[in-house]
């Protein structure tokens, strides 16, 4: 990876809650000698550059050596921890991030093609289950690593996240050099091998898992609203293993019960969120499916998806501003609840799907950063807050996964692929629309959206 431009790093801590907007204040603290130090904020464009370039290191510098795929997690202070566990969905996000890196000149096109060929070759030889990959894969052997009890086979949702990336690779390189055209063809063939209709169990819904040892025993139906919309879109788009529209209507949309009439803080929820919260679920619900799928002007009989993702973000943000649990620093420049590493009650590191109905005082940088396409000014404000605390929050691969000002500024100095990838991708969609344009121009995607009755 090419070395980034020199950044001026200053050590400081700034409490949030200001109303002056991103990039306009001149914060300071007292150093050990009680002398004030002025801090130079970044301009907004510099901030976007910083986050994309630093976060990309996760998928380039810290990818799995043998496979090139994305590791499930990376702990800079524990570099050997689960070092061979690669993630299917996170690898899909990594594919898309590499395309951004080409456009941003972090790597050369030639370097990208070499790495992408390595990843594609690994995926071609990895375990598959009726075309779907498992949630976790051994980066050396390509064999499934069980994610949990009875989850030792195909994971349709993780496969959908990976497929989204493969389709963008196909579109990006399909008119390139002979080598690039071969890469595009391989990516196309991989996604077209997923037997989406197998995962219906001959019922009117998609199901998350199938195991060669336990079959469909987990029996987890894919219903909305959450992160699984993309699986239905791709299942309808498949040329050889497509689902019928009724599967979408009865599965994802629950025969119309997905529609919501609830509003919070003046923002209509649009669709009922999985888990039943009228304050909306974790923000990744509105990130993972929309890395390639463009929600702008996207509607179907159940709702307007742009209103959905914007309002979901605004409700999450307003909840943090209202701050009913009185957590320190929550406010206009410190908000964002989503699934990430978390702080357990005893102070140890855990994992939790943070949301207004599961608020532990832990903020996840990916929540606001990956929402930038929906709430640009509001998300930039959070980025500037994070940067003002970069001595604690900015590590070797971007901002750390989670922190809590309330608990003595607790920080988990760790990273997760599924949290780092959306930051790079959504910033690029905000700036240029790159991934949205690639995915939405795919003819199979258009066919799938048409089949399900979408306007776009």
C-alpha cells in the first residue's frame, strides 16, 4: 500500500456537545506543563480522505496472508488471535473497498487485480453448501469454521454480502484488459453458482442457514426490516436459481406486516424493524444491504427506502441527543448505536447489537461514519469529534471499533471487518456514488428489482 500523505497528529481530548459544526472550532487542552496547545481541525474533505485511507489498511495491510480475504477481526495488541478466521461478508466488503482504493490511488490497478485474483481463487476452492459459503472460513484450508452450534454450513446472508462485492468487481473490470476480463468472468460465475431457491425449503421465504450435518434445523427465516434485504434482491436476480415474488412478499415483507405507521422524533419509521423496537434497530440494518443497492428513489409497495434509511439514522441520532440514560458526551457530535464490540458490566470486552432499545453507553464509530450518505453534515460532525480524540480512538486501521466516554473513556482497541468496510464504501458512495453505480448497472440486479416490483 502506498504511504499516506503526512498527517499532523496532536495529542488532545475534547469533550463533545458543541453546536459550532464540524471543523470550525479551535479546541485545546492543557498539557503536563499546563500550557495550552491549539489543535488544528481537519477540513471536511481531509477528514473523508483520512478515514477512507486509514480504514482501508484493514483490508490491505492486515488481510489474511494466504487467501487475501478479510479476517473476521484484527486486534493490534493481540495480532495472533484467531488469525486464520476469515469472514465471508467482510470479504465482500473488502472487495468493494479495493475498488475504492484504486479510484483513490491508494494502490495501483495492477496491485488490485493481483490481490483480487488471489481472493477469487480462494473462494473458488473454499467449502460451499448449495453454492453458499459459510460465515467463517479457514483462510489457509478453505474449510468451514463453525460460527455456532449447528451453524457449520451455508450462510445465505453472509453470502449475499459477499455476492454484492463480487458483482461490483465484475462490473468494474468487465471492459478492462484481457486479464481483468477473466477476473470479471470468474467473479460473475461465483455469484451465479449460489442456489438461492434451495434456501427456501420449498416455502415462501428464504432461510438463513443450511448444514450438511443439521439440515435446516436452525430454521431462521429471513424477514424484514433488518440487514437481509439484499439476500432477497440477489435471490430474485439469479439467472438460474431465482425465487418468485411471493417469496419476497411473504418472507421479507411478512405479507404486508412490515409496513409501519409509527413516528419517532417527527421521523416516520416507514417499516417495522426486526426485534419490535419502535425506535429502530442497530444502524447496520441500514448499511449492509445498501453498500451496493442504492436506496435513492428506491420504492416498492411497502415503502420508500431512502426515507427509511434517512429516518432510521435520524431517529438513532435524536435518541442519543435526548440521551434518556444520561450517558456522558452523548450529543450532536457523539452518537451512533450499532452492533460492535462492547463493554460488559464488569468492564471486560464483549459484543452487542447496540440500539436505542439496547443502549449500553457504547458508541460505535462505524454507525455515524457509515451513515454519511444519509446524514452527511451530522456524520461529519461525529468524525471531527473522533479526530479530536484521536490519541485514544485512531489506531493502525482507522478508528477503533467502539468506545464509551461515560466509563472513563473506555476504548476497545480492536477492529471488525463488517464495521470497517461500510465506512470506506459509504463515504465513497457519498462522494462519487461508485459502488451504487456499479451494482445498479448490473443487468441481473435490474432484472431482480423488476421481478420484485421495485421502482428505482
